[in-house]
C-alpha cells in the first residue's frame, strides 16, 4: 500500500505541473493496485485524487505565478465538463470496454506528449 500511496503522490506532482492525462494515469495505477471494479476506481479518482492535486497546484500557482486567468478559466471549464462526462459514462461502460478506452486514450496522450 505504501508503494501505491507514493505512486499516487507522484501522479499528483505530475498532474499539478502538466495535467495532461493525469486521470488516465491514476485510473491505470489504481486499477492495478486496488481490488476494486474499474468503475469504482474511476469514480474514486474523479472525486478525490485528481481534484486534490488540481486544487493544490492551483493554490501554488496563484501564490507564486503570473496567472493567465482567461486560460485558467477555460481549462477549469473543460476539465469540469470532462470529469462530469467521464464519471457519468464511465460507470455505464463494461469493465473491458472502459479498460480498452483508458489504454487508447493513454497511448494517444503519450504520443502527443512525445511528438509535441
């Protein structure tokens, strides 16, 4: 369990700095580490870990950076809509379909990060 906690913490650092595909990384990590159905893991990720990491990163940026509020609000709106849609539809998908979708989205995001 300690390894999982450390990995989730590192995912929070990554998510606070980059944000891209943090949810996919968390679902994959928790899906491997926890004996829970993937839909439950996805719900937990949406409501707790990703939200906590985002709030922490936002607080730090507000305190130490020159924030572009227009960009920040657009990102917040997109993230909120994505989180709500993901939670809503993720619960309805069969575990194998959800797992496959997570892999595909993760690979596409990784490709985008590598290619630039």
